[in-house]
């Protein structure tokens, strides 16, 4: 076949395959889950999706609360802190001379520092204390995201000198939850969001 000319091509179909999915019945539920019936499996999926939706609503409420507090409260940030954080970030990326990126990073750092200062003030005002159980639960949940066991994750944090930062994160989350519990939260339709249902269940360490 030459360029610019049409040609005929003959194709012979040898076979047509179609994927057959197993029927959605009790046998499927037993095979693909820990449930004995399809009804139980569907009920579990519905409960999980409902809880996930509520967790998303709770996360949005927390974010909006922080935004509101930051907008209403003037929080001074030491410029030397901002400069040090920005320089450290840009040096790691070898982009010290990128003025446009510097401005972007500076905005992010300034916002992050203000949020930390705000939550630390709430921690102090609420007299928040982190228990060993709360710290352990946080370690278990967080370590799973990194594919590590809790003990290994704790050792890595200790080597990096970040244990105190971990405690601060737990305290800030606990303080924010305390404030949020005193706020009336509704969804877009005006329906009240049950924040008590959003409290994390005790984490279970993997065997």
C-alpha cells in the first residue's frame, strides 16, 4: 500500500469473548466477604458509606471552623519563622532563585504557621492533655497509612526527632474536636450533623 492510496484489508474474527460476572446472591456474599447473606453484605456497605459521608462532613466542618477562626482572629507570625521555613523548603527543591514559587510557598507556610499557633492557643485554653491511649491509637492509625507496624513507625519518628510533633498533632486535633463539639453543625440541606458519630473507634493493633 502506497502513501495517499486506499486499500482493502480482510479481517477474520476467530472468536468473541464476553466476561461473565457471578450473580449477586448469598453465595457471592460468602465468597467475597465475611457475611453469609447478600442482605447482610448490602447492609454493611450502606453503613460504611453512611459513616464515610458523615466523616467527610465532620472534616469539612473542622476545616470551616479553622478558616472562620483564622479570619476572625489576627495572628501575628514571626517573619524569621516564615523566612527560615521557606528557605529550607526551596533549598530542598534547589529553587532558591524562583521568586514566583517563593511567593507561593511563603503563602502556604504563613497559613500553616497561623493555623498551628491558633490550635496551640486552643490547646492551652482548653487545658488539653494527650493520654498514652490516645497517642497509641493515633500511632496505629497513622502507621497503617505508611505500611508500617506501630512500633516501627514510632521508632522512625523517634529517630527523626518528631515524637513531640506527633504529640502536638494529637493535642491540636483533640482541642479542635472540643471546640467543634460546642458548635451546631448542619449540612447543605439544614440537617444537623451528629458529630458524636464521627468520633474514631479505638484502633486495634494488627496481629
